[in-house]
C-alpha cells in the first residue's frame, strides 16, 4: 500500500496526514447551505456568475457537479454521449435495450429486457451503506424514498469452491465458530486469573457445553422443524475438517461484516436510478442544461490553460462548445481515446496508467418467489428474504430481492463477478452467459432447472467492460504500483485552471456512488477556490480490490 503513515483504514489502506486532509477536503459541499443560503433560486453575486462550465458525462459525479455548480451561479451544460443519464447507475426495466461493443468495437444489441411491468434489477450500484452520508443526504433532500437492503441473512447459502455441497449460512458461520472456540478452550491453562473469564466468553461465543466441547447449536438450525410435542434438537454440526477443506471463506463469505458493506444497508424504493433522476431534475431546476446523445470527439485546452474548447457529435451534426471550465466525468479508458490538444504529457500518461476492472452481472425474473418458501407448509429449506448466497462457481454470488416480499414474482441478481471470472463470462454470447449462470444457480437452487419458473427470455446480462462509453466497472487502482500513485495524484489536479477530472475513478471509494459524489464535491471546491489546485505531496492510492470486493 502507498503512503508513509501507519494508520490503516477499514479496507486496509494506510492513511498519512496529508491523505487524511485530502479525504477531509473531499467532504465537500452538500447543497446551497454550504454558502449560507438555502433554496433553489440562484442568488446574485455568487462566485460563478456568468462563468460557463461544460460537464462531460451525466453519471453520478457529473450530475452532482452540475447541480452544485449551478447552485453557485455557474452556467452549466452537461454533454452525455448516451441517450440516457446515469452512467453505471443503471436500472433495467421492461422494454430496455442493452448494448455492448462487438469484436469490431461497434455497439451491438445484447438483450431486450422482458421483465414484467413493475419489476426491475439494478445492473450497476445496488446498495447504499449507512456511512455514505453524501448519498443519503441527497436522497433525503431530493425526496428519494429509501428502504432497507439486506446484505446477509442466516438463511442464505454457501457453495464452497472445494466441496460439492451447498450449506446454509447459519451452519457454516456457527459451526465454524463453535469448533474454533472449542479448540481454543483446549489450549487454556488454569493458572491465569484471566482464564476463567476467557473460558466463559468462549463458552457463550461458541455455544459450547459445560465441558468446553462443541456438539452443535440451534444457532445452526434445527434437526427437524419444531413441533408442539417435541423440543427442537439442533442440527448435527458440520465437521471441522469438512469446513476447513471446503474453503468456504474463499467465496467472500465474510464480506458482509466488512465496514464497507454491513448486514443491512439501504436502497431506493423502485430502483437505484431514482437517485440520478433526482440529481438531474434538481440540476435542471438550478439552471443546468443536459444534452443527450452528445459524443465528445476533441478537447482542447486554451492558451494559458484558462479555457476549454471541444467538439462533439450529436446525430449527424458536429458542434463546438467553449467554456471557462470543463469537468470530465468520462471514464479514463474512454477519455484517452478522445483527441486531446494542449494536455500535458504527465496527464496523458496518467490516463494510460490505470485500467478499469472487468465486471459482469446477470439478472433473472422468477415467476414464483421460490426462495421465500411455501408459507403453507412445514418445509424449512427456504425462507430466504433478501441477502446474498456465495459460491465458488463463476457467478460468484446470487442476490435475493430486498423488496416486495410475499409478492408473486421477483428478480434475482444471478451473477456478480470480477476479474478473470468476468472476463470468461463477458466473452460468451448473451445466451451462453445465461446458460453458464443457470448452471451456477442450479447448484444453489435446483429450481433453476425449471425454465418455466425462471425463463431464459426474462434473463439479462451485462459485461460492463464492453459497454459503450464505460469500458469497465471502476478504476482498478493498485497501491503497490508506483505508476498508479503518480497517476492518481496527477488526475487530482486540473490541466491549467480549466480541465478537471471527476468520478469515483479518482476518489478514495472507487466503484461507489459515494466516491463519485465525493470527487464531484472536491472538484467544485477547487473551482470555487476553496481547495488548492495541487494535490498533497503524499497521497494514499485506494486499493480497488479491497474497496469493491472485500478482503478475502
């Protein structure tokens, strides 16, 4: 990890004093109250009066910057290459057409979403941690209704990479805890006064018997469904050897306890895209203009770095636009394909230094919520209400909906993978992706064998590294690479005083909407003159794997 300090944050990155100052600076603005006034009417005499800003890309960071700058008196125009706002914040609904680049680099249709009306699936961000204060504040201020998102329940399932079995989460978690507690108890001596308290802690922690042995626990579930006439007996424990040899922890089993996730979080009611819809609505109210289908082709820094001129294509027409400031929310792999004039060599080297992570998702509509189980019977094998099941299969994980419980139908995230697994899945045709995803799903739920219950025609997939104008899920920063430290620092600084890069791609939280908003706030402060244009001498480069996939 990069940095000279010794303090380590939740994802494992060390933080020195200057990096902490940068992160604090990125706390940024949270609406007009930051300048002491409220409301949506632009006051006279604000810093941006009559200054033009071009924002490139209507993703979360671009829309956040457009809103904040408009509220501070700037004349903002957002140019978005696609025919929709949101960037990677995308919610699939009935009638949506998905596109990816073919082998010739040409956008080609992959799926036409056939979900029933009213059903949806978040193809990009799908959850909001409680500590993502910017996202939550915008949701509150812009009246985006939220509901709990369940990251984990003890009914979720685990398919270990080295075992041909599927276990309930509760058995894996509690039997592992019990066996470890029993083994530690065996090592204790009675000579330390502390031993008695520790022994009692281990007894409760591991559900041990009076002799310090683990013989199973109802924490892991019942042997049979409880009956009126019989006291429920605990399920027999999984053997410690089977648990260890299975490699269950390699499926990201412990991700829900990482600080960045948590067992319960939030999601917008009706789909994650309600956040970008609200940002766009409020930015327009504040005076910003949003132009869809505007593909930027050339960007030129003016003499002295005091302005920006660019050319963009909309339909068959070419346009030119000029502005005092330009805020680019274009992903680095896309930006480096655009003709850049009067940009510094270090800037262009920084664009080339970092790749974006390969990542895929698969979505299914199920015509019966079989994972919730039959409420009229005694079968205790389902009862899954939200959460994630983990597997060593290519699909990596399956998400169950945290909304519309007990309704007739629902959508499932049938794959969310990264790196080589995503590269493998993304290379397949859309139909073969669904076939592979179904094979992984059958290992967790045999019901997936029934194509009337979970039809192929109502399945969708997306390989974000092949999506036009995205080319990846998030910046794959690697703190151990010196070139990444140099590039990260370079992109935190504008070209001249006119061209700024924003997005989660250049934030302490790559892959998260909070990071996108954090970066937008930082850039806004630089334009306002609140923050210096130069980055701190020492910075901590984010560990993208730890921050997006957890520690495993």
